[in-house]
DNA sequence: AGGGTATCGTAACAGTGTTACAGCGGTAGC
DNA sequence: GCTACCGCTGTAACACTGTTACGATACCCT
């Protein structure tokens, strides 16, 4: 589907504001009606981009190997999280902050989007089972890691990281500090 | 300025998509041209809302008292951060994620917006001076606390917090864990 | 070969931000 | 008191957006 590809490129380069149906149709060489017969409108097209973005996102996360050290696995997952976001920055807000006006993820697509976080959940569960994390609901420390990664990446994408900080090193340092706070003292 | 007030209400209730100049002008009883002679366009009006939002945000943060326990101060600041965001949720994305298409915070307004984080910076500096935090750049642990708070709040606002978690309790727990990870062991 | 369905193009409608133009008001200078 | 000016306002238009009704086309299946 050339429309979807072109829409992804257009959104990744020019941003959400430049994603207009006429522009899109003109680039591909068709008319705006094609979008309606193939997808059903602009929100439906963005929905397709949404699941595509989460597929790539899930691939990045599934690519980090699972070791016998759940803590280090979580760190690596956090680094992969940021790499995925920085790979195409304009796709990130489509997933987690509503950038395109008409589109909001419905219940179904939202659930299968969260499936991309499975490696994170499993690492946390393994950590709790191994006793390196306290006996709290796994979703809580998942939200902790996810929230920190999302917040840091989101702030970085919006240009809120101070210049005196090396983004790579600071991000990893922050991740490790957060995780250290969850470790139950041996 | 009734236009600004009405714009704030409209944005806080109906969201960014409903903030149209014609709608706004009709509600106040004037014409769209008023926005151009008074502000200079829609982005300029949103800019005004941006600084207004940061003023309120700064007030929430300045309202938490400073004690001799920098760690606890940071927790209270984090709680105030979330309270401020939940007070009018639609104003939060205006500050930290670009919701309104035409508007992006320029350098000047972005700098004075960050001034709202002053209490956070001071608490971190006090913590480093007191030896409860390690001797790292203050901006790093600031970014850590800010990133976590922003990420958690952002995810909550987008409906990504699992139902089995009590949002209030989980948020505070996550904040405390993160801060514990920064504490240098006595 | 014929019929049905999916897709596409043209044109229009409603809505948006923006701007040129004209009119009104008040205010400063003489 | 008159006049000229300047800020503010409304009307109307332009260019753009998403959306849809209507025909026409092409393709696939029977």
C-alpha cells in the first residue's frame, strides 16, 4: 500500500501538520477518495499508522535478548525504547500523545498496542520472582520504568534536555538510578 | 481579556480540536479579526495560553513549603506536579507536547517557562549539598524527577494506567522508589 | 460474456486560519 | 472646536482542510 508508506514518510519528515489527504494523494498520484474507499477516512488511516508504529516499537523491544539478570534486561529494554523513539521521532507522538486531531486509539487497538510492552512485563515478573524486586503488583514497577522512559524521551523530543547533559549517558544513568530504587536490599 | 479566558475554558473543556477562531469569536460576541489585532494570530494566542499555563503550574509548585528534608520536598513537589496537571488536563499538553498545530514555543518563552521548575532545582541542589544525593550535575537528577513525573502524568492523561492500580498511591510509590535510587547509602 | 463489487476521479459542501479593505471610535495637536 | 491620525472592528474573500454524493471505470467471479 503506497498510501500508507507515503503517509509514514510524510509524517516522519514533515510532522503531523503536513499530513493532508490532498498532499498525500497528489504525492502518490491518486485522489483523496482513495483514502476513503481503502481506509475510511483520515482517522482510520492514522489508526493504521498507529498499529504500524507499535509493530516497529515492539520489534525494537523484542530484539533485546533475555538474560538471567532481570535488572540489566530492564536497562537494555529502556535503551531500546529510546532508540526506537529516536529512529523516527514524529511517529512517537502518534503512539503516546494524540498528535493528529481526529484520531484517538479505540479500545481494541489500544490493547494490542500494549502487547508491545510484553518484554518489559516479563522482565519485571522475573525480577519479582527472583526476589530482586519487592512483592508489589508487577504493573506498578512496569509503570515506573515505562513512565520514566516515556517521560525522558518525550522531554528530549520536545527539546527540554539541558545542553550540558550528554543525552545518551544521562538517560542511562537515570534509568539505572530508578531501577536501583526498586531493588530490595540484599 | 475575555478572549483569553474563553479560549482557556474552551481548550480545557472541549480540547485543542475545538479551539477555532470562529467559535471563539462567536462565543465572546466579536469577530475573528479581533484575535489578529490583539494577538497576531492563533499561534500567538496559544502562546499566551502557554505562558498562562506555566504561571499556574509554577504557582502549584511554589505552594509546597520547603523543609529541611530535600528528599521529602521532592516527593511533595512531584505530587503537586500531578495535581497541577489533573486540575485542567487539556492545558497540560499545551505546555509539554505540541497539541495545537501552528504553535511551537520559541526560545524566549520556553526559557521563562522552565523557570517554573525552580523549586525542583533548588530542592535537588539542597539535597546534593546535604550529601543525600551523589555529586552529579543537579540537572541530571532534576531531569530524572521531572521525566518520571511527566511520563507518569502523560500516560495517565492518555488512559494508559492499568485499572488494578490506584493512581494516587501508585504514583507516589513510584516517585519514592525513584528517589530512593538516587540516595547515597549512609 | 455478463453482473456485481470495489475502487477511483470530479465536483461540491462545510469548516478552518488568514488577510485585504473599509468603517468606526477615540485621542493628540493645533 | 476642528482635524488628522491610529487602534480596533466587521465583512468578505482566499487558500486550505476533511468529507461525501455521484458517475465512471476496472476487475473478478460465475
